[in-house]
C-alpha cells in the first residue's frame, strides 16, 4: 500500500508470505487516513489475511497507526525484516540501531522502512475492489482529509524527489550565507536543503530540513556544507547514493561517513565548485 502503486520495498518484504492483495493509498480522494484504515480493516477481515503491510512513508505510518487503534492490534513501524511467526527487525533512533522484537498478534501490522529493503521483481499483487467498502464508510471517517497541497518554495521538484540536494548547516553562518548554496544547487539542477539548527535559527523554512524530523531523501548526490552530521540528520540523508561533505572540521562525524570529503571553508569551496561548473558549460 502506497501513495500510488504498492511500493516495491513493501512487496519485497511481504512476498514470501503467500498470496498478496493491494489496496491503493489513494483509494479515497482527497486523502482521508481514517477512511483508508476502515477499508483496510474490512478488506483484511474479508480476505482473512495474516498481515497488513504499508510503506513506511508519512501517510503509510499514519494509516497503519489508525488501523492499529481501530483493531487493538500491535503495530511495528520501520521494519526491515519479518517472518510469519511475528519476529521483526526494525529501525530505531533514526536507523542508528536495530531492534529485534516479537509481535504477539493474530494479524501483524507492519510498515517497511524507506530505503532499507532491496527491490526485487515479482508478480503484481491482486488489487482489492474497494467500491463496496467506500459505499459503507461511516461519515465520521471522512472528517480528517487533506484539502490542499502547498508547492515547495520556488516550485519545481520536491526535496524528497530531487536527484541532487545541496544542504547547508550552522557553518553557513546566516540566512544570507545560503546564496552560495542556492547558486550551486541551481547549477546542478537540484534542491536546497538544510539541517535542523538552520530551521531553528529561522534561516530556512522547515520544508527544507533534511533529517529524522524533516524530510528523508534519497538523491543521487547529497552535498552537505557546514553540517556536522548529527544522528538525526544522517537518518534523513543516508538513502543518498553518494555524499560529498564540505567542512572546516576534519573530525566532524559526517566526514567519516561521506563518500567524498573536502576539508576547508565552505565559503571558499562552494563558490569554487560553482565556478568550475560554469567553466565546463
């Protein structure tokens, strides 16, 4: 179950369980989490399923938490491995540790951690006909709905979907200091991100924050400028294929975790990178 088609990661972890059925997250438009939870509950009962899986997105976890509340069943979020007996391995503390647990339940409720399961090809699940369930919805299940989507500042691709993200941290120094970050992101066709301390200082909006309490990203390239690399921040960018860290402190945690590290003043290094890109064009 995902925002559109079922996520390949969710199917990967669920495929060994036998027959699969899929309910689209957008079965109700506009999105109404209580209504989706109600449909899932009724479909699971009718199909006599042993487990309900969802992608570990904001919406997936929202719906599954509501389903757990409705049914009184335990819910395990951010799972990376599970078996039909109820043994699960899930991420805790933003992925900095793994927890092994037992779900004692007749029906397992599980969301799959983003970027944690290798994608494999296989047969598509059977799509559940939800028309009857929609017709039987309690009007109270439609009270909470998403009524509006606000485009990210500057328009274009969202932070979560960007192929290149250039982020700044405390080392940028000020709101005005992000001009060089914006310039590099523009040259690379990417988005600007930032750390939590930057949003707390009011330099950038929360929508730009990369991290456990911000946006989790998986770009082809993540450039971290003046970011120390706190656990919460790394939880948000660890899905990146390549990480380039620019920091004046060679001992900053992010430097040892990055694929490429540049020790130096970002106010000199970042404009130099932008200048070289312009020369190549």
